[in-house]
C-alpha cells in the first residue's frame, strides 16, 4: 500500500489540540444549558464532543474543573464604555452590557450552576462571577465615576466602595430574588431613581 493510499484510509475528521478542546467546551456548555449542573456527566460531554472520556480527564481532573473552565471562557467581556456624554448614559450602557453577559449562554448556565451546586463547589463558581463580571464591572464603574467628576455631573466624593457596589448589588439581587431579566425600562428607572440622585453634585 502506498503512502498516499494509507493517508486516504486514515480516519477522517479526527480532532486534536485546540480544536478538540473547543468541541469539548462547546458540548459541556450545551449540556449545562439543557440538563444543568446535576445531570451533566463527563461521559455525556465526551459523547457530545464525539471523543473519549479520557480526552476530558487529560485536561480536567473533575466535572467541576471542566465546568469552571467552560464558564470562564464562555462569559463575554463587558468591554470598555465609550463616553456617552453623561454619567446617566454611561451607566445605562454599562448596565445593558452587564445584563447581556448574564443573558449569554454561559451567563445563563452560570446562574443555573450556582442555583444547583452544593456548597463544596459554590465558591469555585462564585470566583468565576467575581473574575468575569463583578471585578470588571467595579473597575468600569470607578472609571465612569471619575470621568463624571471631571465632566462635572458627578459629585467629587462619589468614588467610595459602597457607591461602586450599588449597581452590581441591584442587578444581582433583583435577578436572583425577583427573577428580573432587566428590560431597558427597568435599567433606566434604576439609573434615574437611584444612581443619578446618588451621584448628582
């Protein structure tokens, strides 16, 4: 058999490296979205990615490690907030971006995981929320407040940590306790009734 024939007889479509890893992560995210944390299994993810279970365990030692990686990579970044001309409009855009992160497939999966997982795993996934959403949001809110102070539409003493916490706390509290999906009207009302009076000079 010639080398050319041997090559043509080799299994087609075999994935390795980053391509296989991407397929595994996509399969895990799909299972999280359809079955949730408790029903997700390494065997099911392997089947969804058309690979063997050993390929998963070579990369992640447990289901929790795999899911944390899926969520870390899957959460879209908030991105920088352009100067919209006022602190009201800057913060409104930031809230829309934060809401959209949690509406993404990875964001919805993360909410489901936090609801289902046991206390032994909860801290791992809360760390994903901190790194992927809360810490970037806190940094951006601080930047927007400083921008507003320079522009003159934010009072000069409005940079404290409790002020920076208000928006993330409101968004998370109402999403978790009230099931709010934060439509545009609710975001604008929160900015107008809470943040603008709090920040105005």
